[in-house]
C-alpha cells in the first residue's frame, strides 16, 4: 500500500520483542540514484540526541503512530545513508519539455521506492522510479507526465507542523508570482541586429573623396 514517506517522520520506534521505546523517527533519507528510501535516523526519547540509524530492511511495520522493529540492536550507531528528504523540499519539479509542474514537498513510496511526487499546491505526480532525476537545484521528470489532484500531507508538516508547511506554500506562491510579474514587465528582448553603415557609391573604404593636387 502506497503511503507518503512523511508519515513515518516523528513516529515512535518500538521493539516487538521487548516493547521498548527506542526513540522517535527524526529524518528520512533516500538514495537519489536508486529513487528509494534508504532508512531513517532515530532520536532518543526525551532528549535531542540521536540514537542511531535504522535501515529500511530492518523496519518491520509502519503504523499510524508507531514504527516497529524486531529489537533495539537493529538501530545502529552510524551515520545516515543517502540524502535527507528535507533537502529536496521546495525544489522545482520540471518536465523535460520545459514545463514547471510544481514545488516538491514530499514523496509517496511503495515498497520503499519513490512512486509519487507531492507538490505544495496539493497536486501529485505519479512516476516510475527510473523516470525521475533528483538534482541539486531541480527535480526532472519526463514530458509525458501530468499532475493530478491528491497527495495531502507532507514532510514538513510532520517535522515542523502544519503552520510551517503553510508558510512554505505561501513563500513558494510569492516567489512564483514575483517571477511571473517580472516576466510580464520585462519580456525577453530579441537579439539586437547589427547595422552596417552603407558606403557611398563610388567611394572605396578609406578613401576620403578628395582629389590630389
């Protein structure tokens, strides 16, 4: 069943064997080249310290409020693997025919592979994982894809609350509106034509026309 990756952010991490609370999901990371979620970082309960790293292969079940693992030892003390999903929030999603489709706020996953892009305006884009390119400054998708309604919820609402998501959406709208107004006031100018001064008939270049005495 497909669900937004953001739904696992902030969830309690509990072991199935001991019923132990290990902490809370802090960040979600993904492999940009594989277009798949690599794992999550876990923050200790009641502190700001990180407990460690949890691979997606070790996640047993994701519920509405709890993420289950078999045992606490599966949360390893190592650095996160991949790119923070938060880093791509707000990036423009552009089709290869030059159309701007929306600003990315979250991704939908199926079996930990990225299958949907969720936009700040509430629309979503269904993709095949091999179609999308997560670049440094933009996300690129094939020209044949078209956004559709849906995709409520997102990464920032789980990390920072709905107010922060609303602020981001309004900021994105202001930037897009400012860019639109700039283009309307300053349309692209055609390249300037180079005018060559025509020479007077009968006069060679460098000849002043005066007769010698």
